[in-house]
């Protein structure tokens, strides 16, 4: 195996794949040729994560034979279906060498074999696509690049596009009498840059990009230039914007859901999403159809554009969304992936945050391409026939399916959760397991740095967006409201609130300082109330949009909420009160499709609440003399273990089993479930 060459290929592919100016959503392709063998990236594998072991080796001779067989009309008809029904895939699969592990090469492989240079890089650069998606793309490319690039009119991908590239290069040679250049611009598609070294690819790519950007700067400076493209939306105040997002996102989660979990909806209010789409030119772009195949694959052909006049109150928006969505499906045959509210922003949907965020970025890239193309003359959208081909083309469906990866599974698959007090202890254990079980989880904690660090570690393991963190002080109304709003912006809503944040300060009724009593009450009792106050409206909106989907609120209470606790009255009182809140919330919110329950764990002797060497309960109880005769922390520990019939303290795993039971069951609300090893039994 030509290790050095493949290492160079992987390095350049990953570098351009990680650059959002060149690649988005894993789009693009890269290859190298060595001794009659083409090594090419598989379909569905992102450039950014390519490794040498991913590359599919193909014998080049049969690929070139297919490319040059017959005439262009032979390849004009490519049936949708399995790889065996496509002439390119049929040939490529037969040309695979060794054991490619079932990997399927990209259908855009023929021109990789045909181009004479060793390395070939195919990307979709945002600024360069302002030329390829221009209404006068050929003329503009000629003025900017002269004879240093080959222009290929839009052609359906696969065998037709490869043959069109061959014909364009032959025409170039016939016209100028010299070899065709190593730069190919494909209308409404992207760019191919090739070279015998990766340094040549870098130099040519940089030249292309700087040439286009220089033209953009010139157009912007021209006296007759288009001027600012994204004026600030008039009359939009932050409070109304926030209220609209808090209504629209949860409603869309329900309206766009199928038979399974609610969708993830991520929101963007940047200048392109909110400002440009509010201009006449921006609206025309949104409604004018897609410009590139990637746009169709990742964002769908037709976004839904919904105007929300200032006269419409936020709570009156859901019926409007429902009506517009119904009309959209009737017109286009499928629900949208992107919903745009001019002046407010865009909402992108996906089964996971990763899918939704990719759709968001691809949509923003398309808006940027269109805005730049307008500054350089005009925009060319795909024709109906061109668009329809991509919509039904099996190769693109395959690419998207592979790129999406294995479906997320687990007991919380597809659900969005927020856990308070998630930076450490019980909260961290709960939040981490919810991620492992398929959830998208917000780690909410006063210790924002630690929550963020833990969330990033889990995200690296389980996938982008699966965990995130917000700073939250559950005693503060504004902080709680901001944290829940952040969850709506990122994920669209909330399926599960775990009110776990709590503190314990031991002390006798005649000796405990009032400040400690108030702290325990504000965190454990008031904090639970505030979290439910701001979570419940989000969940209710989802339920109104999708009545068969219910949400859950679970308070992590305590056995001290079921029986009194000597010299611990502040804590026990707050937890008794928490059960009262749970029962009351359950009665009030059942009509909104929200189940409210509490879990009452026994003592988590391994967690920081008990074991912290400075202020843990072992230390506090020893200091307060709560355990008669105890001389050491070990004495206190043995005392509490001996009070449990099962002989041990409660663990996070015990609590999680109770939590998943409460989420899964459909006929329990207002309950306080003991998880105490038999220490406390309901009667």
C-alpha cells in the first residue's frame, strides 16, 4: 500500500473537510491514484474524519472503460434503487480490490479516475459557489479565471456529469491546443481542484478563493452596488423575539414529529437567517428553490416561510404554523426541514441535534451563496427536472443515510432532558446516563465550568449536541428562565425535567442559623417550584401540537421527604414540601400532558453530599453529635448502613432504574417512589 501518498490524501481531505468554507455536512470527495489504482473516500464518510482505512481501492481500467463507452446519452438515465441498478455503482463495486469492508465508493468517482493528476479534491466552497450558482456563471467564471479553469454546465451527477467533464476538457483542448487546467467549475455544484501534490491543490484553491473574494469586495465598493443586504428587522423587540421562539420551537417539535419521538429543533437568529430573509431578495431566494444537490440532501428542496405579523400575539402563532405546515405538505408532499420566519430567524429540524445543526449550517451557507451571487449579478436555482433527479436519486439517499450513522437507541432515545445540579454527584450520574441512553441532555448547574467540562466529555463520546451545559441558579427566577430558554433555542423544547439540585445543612431547631434554614428552603423547595414554572409551558406547547406525546417532571426528593429527620428539620421540611408540590403540580399539569412524580432515594453514601471531607454529611453529623457514641466518620457511616435492611447506601443506578420506570409508565402521576433499600416503606 502506498502509505505516504495515502497519508497525504487523508491530511488534505481532513484539512479541507474541517473548513466550513469548503465543506459542510460531510460533503465533498477526495482521491489519489497510484499504479493504476484509485483510492477514494467512501460515500457517507465525511472528509473531516477520513482515515486511511476508510479509503476504497478501485481498479481504474473498468472505470475508464465505462466512462468512455458509448455516448453521453448512455449515462443520461440512471435509475433510482440499489447500487446494482446504477451503472457506475455496478462497475465500481466490481472494481473494488481487497476487502473494503462493505464500504461503497462515492458515485462521483469516474472523473477522479479520469483526471490526470495524482490527487483530486472535490468540494463545495461557499464563496466560489457564488460563481457556480450565478445566473451568468459561465461568463463570470470566464472574466475571473480566464483559461485557467474549465466550466461545466449543470449536468445530473454520476455518469452524466463525469462524461460532461470529459467533453468540456476535450473542447478546451480543441479550442486552445493545450492540456486542460487542473481546476474545474461545475455549475450549481462546486469545484474540482487536482494536482500532483497537495501543495498544488492548496495553491490553486487559495487562488480561486481569493479571486472570487476580491471580486466581491470590488462589487461591494461599487457606487451602484447592492448595499447592506441584512437590515435589522424593524419593530422587533427582544422580549417579543424570545416569546416567539419559546412558542414556535416547541410547537414545531410536535408538528414535525412522525410516529416516534419529537424532532430536535435548533434556532438561528443571525443576520442571514433573520435579516436577509426579511428583504425582498431574500424572500425570493427562500421561495425560489434549491441551488445545489447538497441543499436538497440536507435541508430539503423547500423550506417553509411563515410571516408572523406584529399584530399576532405569540400564543396565537401555533394555529398559524399548523395551517401553513398543512398547506406546505399538500403542496410539496413532505414536511419541511427548515422553517423560516423573516425578521425572527430559522428553525432547523432533525432526529438528532447533529442532523438539525447540519441542516441549519447548510441553509445558512445557501443563503450566503445566494446573497453573494446577487452581488455578482444574479442567482441560478436548479430547474424542476434537475431538482427532481436529486430528490429521487438513490445515491444521495444512500449518502445521507450513511452520514447520519446508526440510529440513536436507548431508554431515552430522541428525548430532550434538563437536569439541575448536574455538575457532580447524583445529578452528574443521572445526566450522564440519560446521554448514554439516547437523550439530548442539558447539564444545568451553578458551577457552570464543571457542568460544561462534563458535558463536553460526554459529547465527545456520544456525538455532537448530545450534551450541553447552562449556568443555572435554581433560587433565581431570571436564571432559571434563561436556562430553560437556552434549552429551547438549542433543542426546541423539553421532554424531561429532573429537578435534582439540592443542599443539606444539618442542625437542631434551636441552634441552626436562620440563613442555613433559608438556604435549604430556597434551593430545595423554591428551586423546584421555579424550574417547573418555566418548564411546564414548554412541555404544554409540545403536547398541544402532538397530543399523544407526554412529558415528565421528576423531582429527586429524599427518604427525608417521607419521614422526619432529627436535627435535619430544614432539609426534611423542604423535602416534605417537595412532595406536596409534586402532588399539586401533577393535578394541575395532567391536562397539559405532563406527568409529575418524585423519587425518594435513601442515603447516597458515596456522593459528595455525604462524603465531602470538608462539609459532607458524615462530617456534619459527627460535628452535630447526631449519631450517639460516634467518634469517627467511619462510625457515622456504619451507623447509617446498619439502618438499611439491604445493608448498603443508595446508588445512582438505583435511582436511574426508578427514573426510567416513571418515564416509561403511562398511568402514574403525583407519586413519591421510595428507593431506600427497605429503610422507608410506604403504608
